[in-house]
C-alpha cells in the first residue's frame, strides 16, 4: 500500500471555491483511477491544503501521472488561480500499522455531515 501526499498553498479568500473544486472535479476524477483505495482532503492552519491518496501499489501511483483525466484536472487547478505558493508531492510505502476501518469511516461521515451543516 502506498500513501501519496500532495501539499499546496491556497488563496485564503477563495477557500470555498477550492472546496467546490475538490468535491466537483478532484474527487470524481480520483474515484475513476485504477488502484485508488481512498482519499482524504485536509486543511492546514496557515491556509494550505493537503490531499492524502491511498493506492494499491507504486504502479498505480505512477499510472496516475499519465492519466489524461488527472492531467486535465491538475491543469484546470493550476489555471484557476486557487493555489498560492509552492506545491509538493511525497510518496510513502506503508510498512506496518493498524487501521480501525469502521471507526475511521464513522468519524469521516460525522466530519462531512458537520461541515455540510455548518455551510448551510
């Protein structure tokens, strides 16, 4: 299993626009990628964004870079003006650990529900 971390600074005045881009463009595109096991979208206190994608193996991560839909989405994001500052990518091989999948899914559902309630 591979974890891929993408980091970028965001224009703080356009945070809601960026959230919509994640939900409407990034998430659907990622769900179509072979080997994707999951994705989390995070925010840093200083106005940055991090996405953590979880992949079956290194081959599926490498295939992402050549995916036409991935390339189109990253091009749209770059041209949108939503990003500020540098971007970086780090890739890690999972060696060991322990995930409580039911607890994680439940917490993620509650987090999403709470954010949607706040945004109304």
